[in-house]
C-alpha cells in the first residue's frame, strides 16, 4: 500500500477485509467472562460455581480481588479471596469485574503513537459501563441494569476495531506512521458506530447491544428506547468530563434530549459525573 495516498477509504477497506474474514487480530470477547455473566444472569446459580469459574484463571482471580478492593467499592476490610469479593460486592458486580478484566487486554498497543488513544478508549469504556448500570439502577430500570453495563462497555467497540487495524498496519510497515492522528480521529468518529455493530453481529451478540453500538450517535432516536438513551446520556457525560477520545466541556448535559427523555435533574447528573470519575479507578 502506498502510504502517501492513504485515505479513509483505503483504511476502511482493510477494516472490512478483517470483518469479512473474521480475522484473528480482531478484538474478542473472552469466553470465561461471558460464561460468568451467563451463570449469574440466569439467577439460578451457586456462589461456589462463580468462584470456581473465576479461579480457573489466577490472573483473573487477582484482578477481581483488586477491583473489589478498589476505591470504587470503598470496602472497609480487604478482600483476600474471590469468595470474599462475591460476599462483599455481590455476584453481579463480580461478573462485571470479570468482563472488564477479560476485555482489558484488547486495549493495549505496541505502537507508542497509539498507546494513549487505546488508554483513553479503555477509560471511556469502563466509565460508560459503570455509569450506564448505575444510572439504570438509580432510575429504577433494574430489569435492564445488567444489559446497561454490557452495552456501555461495548458501545464504542468500532473505535477499538479501527484502532486495532491501524495498529496492525503501523506494526507491519514503519511508514504507516504517516497515518496522521487527525486522520485516525476522523476515521474513528465517522465510522465506528456501524463497524462496531458489524463486529458484534459477527460475534452473534444479542441485537440489543448491536443496536446501541449502531445508534448511539444517531441524530434521531426513540426516547422510549431506555437502554439506548441511558448509554447515550452517559456517553455524553463522559465527553463533557474528557473521559475518552473527545472532550466537550461546554456541553449543557441537562439540556440534552437524552436528559430530557429520562427526566434527569441537575442533581442526578452531578451525581453521575462523580460516579464516572470514581469509576476510573476500575480502569487502572
């Protein structure tokens, strides 16, 4: 490829080649993480079953204990086992920690120029996951709170996919450094929604998550689609705080159509912003 002539079109063609081929370099959903969520989500499980699943991977078990001991959960006594973590914060929250940890490895790069962008994207994903679940429970949409966590975590999956392909190109050819930061950001903002939905469909994830990924930046949206509205509002709150690849500090959050759809007050949004800042402790 002639890097002097690289364009959005040529980069997208490479991304689409990966999608069609289901290339092994694509970001993946870890099976242990999804199994833990399925077990806990069934509502009919033994806590020892959750503990056994997690303890299959010592690194994962250590990460769960670290998360349970984080400032986000503000425990008084230190957690020293996975069983302690389940007792402290509950099986559902432990399942969330598992999913976070199994996704973390996708947000790394050997390319110095992209490393900070991957880190920003990871912090955004974690904050949106925690914030979407918290907001769902705070507004008493308990039946979709678990879905809100996953939808928040995965809504920008298209950005991760696009960054992964750019990272691969730059690793293959040093001249790929001519893919400027400006072009990278333009590519991410313009095309991540539909490519993310395509990747999730390739994984055969539930359509509710594909829908959020596809529509979270759409100009028009259904105000009664609560899951989508929750993620959109938390996404905007993250942008206002500069958590992620965008920073819009002048955004009047309470005036957004998402806040109006949820009847979100200034006080609620202030609480959300505090929660989002706290959630960054989970990102590491």
